């Protein structure tokens, strides 16, 4: 995760800086190597983020920007090629349901859309309150803001449309959120001074996704309902309890379930 964040920040720094910096390309290359070797799904997110940053540079058609875009491509491409045999081998072994492809069935797409709405609602609200300022920044060709908006849109689309083994496409949300946070910070700074109550309400709303991940779900059942039976916990659901009791009776105490 550190590699993901550092790689993203470096890409924006390189794209918005006054001149090229070899250290920036070296940082991106190192981060890409770490992600590819340790966590291939994070590596996919780095590919997406760096691809967007390089595309923004290519659109400017300036010589210096084209060189930066090529530098990013090399910094991402070389470590990826070196790690390609490993990535190919690990792709099958870490799959929990055996396939990668387009989101299916339709119900999963709807669920993902609900997840995305929950995560992006604070961003949309904050951006709406500061829409004039953000529009002015875009009119002034603020490249950093343009990259961040493109990343939020691109990663959100990838989360909706792509299916990874074990629903690991949520990594795209991880890449979208830091970019969204920067945009929200622009709005929140002024909002805290002018409309403190609304600002604090937004801050609380932002905690909801994290609270869900950590298990604080006021409107969800986090675990199976259980009752204590001596030193044991028994499931309230009869079918689940029957399964657990069968395991307890019929399998060795040192059994391992995979």
C-alpha cells in the first residue's frame, strides 16, 4: 500500500513539476517492482494510475511532457516485464473463484454501483459546494486537478466493470479514494470556515465506509448470531449450528480445513 500511494504521488509530482527529475522515475520503477512482486493486484492499480498520468501528459503534445510520459512508461514497463513470469504464475494460484473478466451477473453490478455511490457521495457533495472554484482551476489548466479527476473517474469505471478473483477489484477503489481526498480537501478547507456544521457532517459521513470495513455496521449483522453454551459458542441459525456440530463431532481435533 505504501508503494501504491508513493507511486501515485510521484506521478502527479512529475506531471505538474517544472522540469523532469530522474529520481521521480526511479521511485515509480521501485514502487512498481514492489507491487508486482508482493501484491499483483496492487500492481494492476499502479498500471491504471500511471497510464492516466501519462495520457494527460501525452495530450499536451509538448516535447517535455512527451519525454515525461515516455519516462513513466519505461519506469512502469521494465519492472513489469521482469516480473511477468511471476505475475503469470501467481494469477491462477491466488484466484478464489477461478476467473477474471467483465462484471457479472447483473446483480453484482448493482451492488458495486451502491458501494461506489457510498464512497463517492462525500466527494460529490464537497465538489458541488466548491464547483466554481474547481471549475476555475480546470479553466486555468490545473494539470494536477485534471489527473486526480481522471483517476477518480477511471478507477470508478474499472471497479464497476471489471471482475477479479475474490472481488479483489476493490483495489481500484483504494486508488480512487486518495485522489478524491485531495479534491475534497480543497473544498473542506473553505467549508469548515463558512459552514462548519455541514463540514462536520461530511467528515462523519466520510467515516462510514471505513467503519464498515472495520466491522462497525449499525445496520448490518457483522457475524453469525451466536449464544454462549459453556465454553463454546453455538450458532442461532439451526443449519449453521448443525454444520459446526458435525465438524466438532466427526473430525479430528487437529484437522485443517482449506
